[in-house]
C-alpha cells in the first residue's frame, strides 16, 4: 500500500517476510535543476548504472546535468536528505521527453523509487508528452512492469567515446 502524504512525498507500508507491516522510509521527489555533479557522481558510483556512465569524469557529469532540462530527484526524508535516485531528462514539455538516466542507489533498490521517479516525471511533463528511453537489457522487465510499451522502431547513432 502506498500513501501520498503531500506533493512528491511518499510513504508506504508493506508486509515484511514474517507478514508484519513495516514502514518504508519516506522519499521526497522533486524537480532539482541545480543538482551538483558530485552528488550525481556519488549516486552513479552507488548503482549499477555507474558502470556504463562516465562516473569518473566530473566535468562530463556536470555537462550532462547542465544539458538536461528536467532533473527529478528522490531523496530520503532524513536530516541530510541523501540522494537515492534520479531521472535525468531532455524534453520540449510539449510532445516528447527522453529519459536519459534512471538511477537508484543499490541500497535503496526495492523501495519503489524507480517507479516513483517515473510517476513524478510523468506528472511534471503532463499527459500530452510521451516519455521514452533506451533501456539496458537488465531493466527491460522493470519498464514493462511499470506499464511502458516496447518501442521496436527506434534507431541510434552510437557515440564514439
């Protein structure tokens, strides 16, 4: 069961392995265009996406953040507000939105944060904008379970470095 406790704030109660109800940590979702490259780098190093992103190149990470015009973050509702997830997008806010990165810290996997980031991104872009992405093979099932349709006719020119 997921209960919305305010704009962008979600807390859920789920049965644990013994059947007792446990409270998952509260997660804050927000648009955060001024996210610093250091926090982005730390998150990438803490998740599987870091293996295929330039996590060791802070200048490139900074350029990636500055080039994205929609950054949605997930933070634990704790004093330090640790970053546990990000959706980094490029959009025209009218027709389409390309989700470049969806990353969730390994320690926060299974808390519904990836789905929460997708939902918050869709809320921000609105119902007239298509959300699309290119998935790593390991995440295809996640996107299908989240309700996204396969897009078989996509094409790409791969980067040279």
